[in-house]
C-alpha cells in the first residue's frame, strides 16, 4: 500500500494517521478536512472553552502534526469513486488512494423550520463556540437552549456559570433521557439549583424576531420565552452526504462497517470493501450492537479506539484484521455533577439503582436487557464503574458469536 487518504481530521482521523505510521506505513498519507483549524478535541468545547477555563490552544490534539501527513484544510471531500480509487474534493482535485479511512464525523442538526436571520445557533465546532462567545460577551444574557441532550445540558451548565439566564427546553420530558429516569432527575434538580429554568415535556412551535434577530421562542404549550440568543441542540447528522453514489451501505446516513471496520457495500450481502475502513461518529458498526442491531456512538473513546484499529486493519487486510473489541465509555460534567457511563445504557428494558441515592445527587444505575447487563451510568460514583466495565467485557467475550452482545 503506497497511498492512504484519511477523510476527517477529528479525533478518529488523527488517531488513524498516528496508527498508520506506528504500524510502519511509509507511503504518502493525506488528511482531508473541511475545517481550516488545526485538529482539536471537541468535548471541551461546550464545557471548558465556553466557560473560559480552557483556551483554543489548550484543546489542540497533541501529535496531529507529527506523523508526516499532507494536510488539506478548508476543502471538503465531495465524492468517493471506489472503482477508480479516488477521493474527489470540492475544488475539483482528485486524490488517488490504495486505502482510505472514512472518519468524516457529524454536523449539528439544524432546525427544520424557519428561523430569524440572526441569533439562532447550533454548536458543534470551534467556529460555533466562537460565535456563541461573541454573542454572550456582546450582551446576550438571556439564552434559550432547545434540546436537553449532552450538548444542551453542557451548554446550559457553562452559560449559567457565566451569569447568563438560561432556559432549557426538552420536549421528551427529561434531560439526558437515554441515561434513565434516576439520572435524569438528578440532572434536572442540579440544573434548577444552578438557576437554569428547565421546561420539560413541551416542544418549540417557532421563533419570533425583531429587526431580523431572534426575540422569543414560542412553545407548543402556548408560552413564550424571551430570548436574546437561541441554541438549537437537537442532535447530530452524520457528515456522509458526499458518499451518495459511492456504492457503500449508508443506513440512516451512517457508514455501515463490519466487525473489523471495513465499509460494507450496498445491496446483496453487503460485502466489505478491503480498501475502505470507517471510524468515529459516522460509523454504524456490526461490532457495536444491542439486541435490535448496531448502535451508533458519538463518544470520544469510541472515535479514538476505532481510528487506531481501522488504520491497523487497513494495512493488515481482511484476512489478518482484528475485530473491534472496545467497551464504550463516556463522561461529562455539568452543574457540579460528574456523569460517566460504560456499555450501552438506553438499550435495555430495565434500570436498577444499585448504589447511592438520587436524592443526594450520587447514584449508580445499571441497565439490563432480559436480565443481562448492557450498560451502567454513574453520577459522582465513577469509582464503581470499573467493575461494570469488566462484566461487560466478559459478557462480550462469551456472547460474541450470537450478534446480540450488549456492547
């Protein structure tokens, strides 16, 4: 293999580049990114960078410039020709490859309806955070956040800590709902103590503007929330539209890959392409499964582990490639709470509080499906999670052959 192209310069793409060199690849390595920024770590954006406790230089990915790649920044990939083995770029250039790592990540989901010309933001990348800070520093002291997933909760915590009046709107009835009712309740109470107004169980009908800027948010229940700024935090969309026509399988817009991270082709049996591997937020991997099928993950640890293995398997080839064998994990911090998870919480049929007490804001909740552990979540009880991670790894090894392994 003489030429490898990595599409995506987030954590998964950088780890892939490092892994290629570590495995002895000495050929031409090109990394393509639609951002002009040097590679950076995303998790601190909505927490430390918004709050001002970390600078942009603090979040740069160490080592990204050290593995001898040709970097193409600020130019998006717009097509993949697998027959000719070419990646086509927005400027018309084509990059030949013997192998390609697809790590394009995801983009923030935009509001589907009409929005005022100014004052309604999404937050995914560094430029988004810069715009948010400019608005807040410029006097936007009343902010409505639509969506109480991880991004929404983290931003609500960070902005309230800056003295901003924050209202958090969640139509599904509880924040961080995938983590279970006990954890959601702890988070909602902590948000209230921090001064955040939490509006649960009602959605957004639309926005009002004044002079081309957002002025208020209209809720489905008829109430109106004044707003100098609105952040839409309603999830992510895989950045895979450019792969249409590539012949790859793209269920729900994600790139389907087998247990060894080789991209599956569309139609028929979905045979893997030995020249294309997948890693990170856009992957839909056969090795990351719940009882109902593969589960998409947008976690830091998953991106890092998949990037490293995808590159290693690309060089090894399908016959010698290793299966992806990583227990997912995640952590965040908000409102003085440190929240951690292992496995796939939210894919079970029963949750059990196994340590702590939600009433005091310290709890561990195990998630089970048909009596088998599939995940666990802790709030200020992280020391207890290692035992659950070991259990999940053991069950994964036992159940690998039945394709319904909990992690």
